[in-house]
């Protein structure tokens, strides 16, 4: 039974975690376990990471034995997160429109 109910929020949490841990630098590799992302299972996080990699937002590899991921945000991943944080600075109506546009990029 899946632990993660909303794939969009999980993808955003993956990007946010990498953005924070990499000090906002593209290409900086960060190692983490699947449970660090909303308490998710390895297979669920792997699926979401593959989705984000296909869209060019991050690059990752995984260690099947230790169940650990190594990932780095790409330039477009950093730009995506900066757009998301900038959208929060606008007033209510413009913020909603911008966030909807941002979330559309990471929806299936």
C-alpha cells in the first residue's frame, strides 16, 4: 500500500529537499534515503525521481543494496525552484496563477 498520496507534493518535496541541501547549486550531489522524503518507500521515491529526471529537473542514481539515492539538481531544476519561491512573493491572485503554472510542470 503506498504511503504517498499526492505525487505532485512528493515531487515538490524532492526538489525542495535537493534545493536546500545542495545550497542552491546545480550539479552538487546530495545523498539521502527514501524515508527522508515524506516517509516514502524506496520504490515510490524512485518512481518520482525517475519522473523528475525525464523532465530534466534532476539527475540521480541509486544504490539498491543500501537503498540510498545520490541526486543533483540541474540548471532547469534550480530555475524551477527559484520560480516557485518567487511566486510566493506575489499577492494572492497572482500567486495562485503562478503556482498553478508551476505545478502544471510537474504533474503527470
